[in-house]
């Protein structure tokens, strides 16, 4: 086929190369910068059988009508993987909790496998990091290829939906935000992408026709999770279950493991991940690191409450904001201000462009963390609540 790929900077260039390797004639247009591929004006002089674009592209973008058939980047990846996907493939999407759910699930799956998340692509059981790339649909392709090569499973974190190529699709959160120039809703797009999936797992209490809610398999009380699915029955305790940022992801991972025929009892030993309520103690200060791609006002407030509990109510320095501009839903100024007003920290360090908010400016997360640790008092706490790819 003659295919037009729109958007080169969100995995489009990699997608175009994969389509070429599959035998298609491919052009691509850099819709945001105009640096790569062919000029938009050249498209009108060519004919295409198919155009593929990311979910977040403005649906009014003129070149979307350049071919009689239009698909998303997610759907293009599914097309490429047809007949070549790993023996077992699990796809995970959602506004929050994707990385934690994916990592927890991978930790209890037997045999070799590949875990692909925003923290990196890791080969199991060795725990060797192979590379670190984005979680755009196209980034699933090399991870799937490696999983197939080793004869193992693939657990893949994906942004704004799933490809539908997998055995199980997991929605970790019903959090929503506008996308595609404000003309679409992210949650609706994620649910739409799951419409053709064989099995779908959704968060506790979520009613989605044809899907399985996690609380029908695993139930959490305090720090105890009980699970029952078919012949798999048991429980595990983990203090992380008391934290909002871990309760649902661990419950989701336990439920997914049961659906896949694996006992999740080993989640009792699951430890905090970097940037996800990870705790460190340095020079008499407690540092709670909750800077990740899912950071929002609610997670910032939860991290601050956790830090105060650990520090015994000492002074708190909050590092908050956005590192980089490629996070899908961002961390808007009004949300940052809401979090600051709710937390009432003793000092604020701001990462990103927030001229209307009072605080000490920092160029990035590392600089902000350094400033915070310098100005924090002994016996106090530092909270890192910066939205960033980790």
C-alpha cells in the first residue's frame, strides 16, 4: 500500500520505517515542526491508500483526508504485528498507575519476558535494561520483536490507548483530560482502542460492558489483598497497599496475574519504584520522590501527607511543576496552585514555566531536588512532585 504517516516526533518516524520494512511505500509529514519527511503541500500531488495519525492530532487537520482510509498509530502498530506478535502480550494504558501496574505484573509472570515502560525496556528474569524510549505506539514494535525473539511475554505500557494486538488490555485509571486540540477526550479514546480486545481489565468499581473490573478478582483491605479467580486463590500483605498510588496498581496487577494464570502472591515483596512514593533519608531529612509521568494535584497531596507522616510533621519543601513539554496532559498552573494551597508547604521550588506562582525557580527536576535539599531543615521533609518521564 501507499501510506501517509502524519507526525514524525511522537513515534511516527519509527512507525514509517517499520511500514517500509513491511513492504509499503511510505511518506511522512512532520505536522508540528515541518522538518522531516515531505512538505505538506506535496501531499496533494500524490495518492495514498491509507493515512495514519496519532490519536492526539487535531481531527480537523487537512491531511487526514489525504486517503480513503484513516487509522491511528495504535492501529498501524497492530497491523504491523499481525502474525508476528509475542506468544503472550499485555497492553496497559491509563492516566495514572501504568508503570507501577506493568512492573508489578511483570514481577510475578513466569518465564522470560520483556517489560516496556516509561522507565525503560527490561528483559526478565535477568532485570537487564535494554533501552529507554517513549511509550508511543511505535515504541511497542522493538519490544514486541525482542519478546518474540526470546520466546517470552510482553508487558507494554502505552500512551493514549492500546494497539489491540495483545491478549489482555488493562485500563489503570479512569482519569480524563482533553486531547486532539481539545476536541476529543483521552478516556474515550482509550476505551475505544480496547473495543476489539479479547479481554479487558478495568479499575475497581468501573462499569464497562464486556470488561472485567479488578475488584471482582482482588479485594484490598488495609495492607492485605485477597484474590480468587478459578483455581487461583490466596492473599498477600504489603504496606504499599496503604498508599493510594500503590493500592490500585497492585490490585490491578494481582487481578491481571490471575487472569493470565499466575499466582500474584509474590507481590508481597514488591518495593516502591523510582519516582513513585520512593523514600530516602539523607542528612536528617525525609525525601519522598513522587515525580513521574502521572503526577497530578492529587498525587502531590498524597505524597506530602506521606512525607509529613514519615517526618513527624517537620517543615516541608515542595518541588512541583513540569519537566519538559511532551507529557500528554501536562500539569496546568491552576492544578499546581491548587496542590500548593492544599499542601501548604513551608517552601516551594517550581520546575517549569509558572510565572504567576510564587516559588524558587529551577530548570529541571534534578536542580529542583538539589535546591530543596539545601534549604530543607533537619527533621523536615522534601517532596518531589514534578511531572516528568520516569
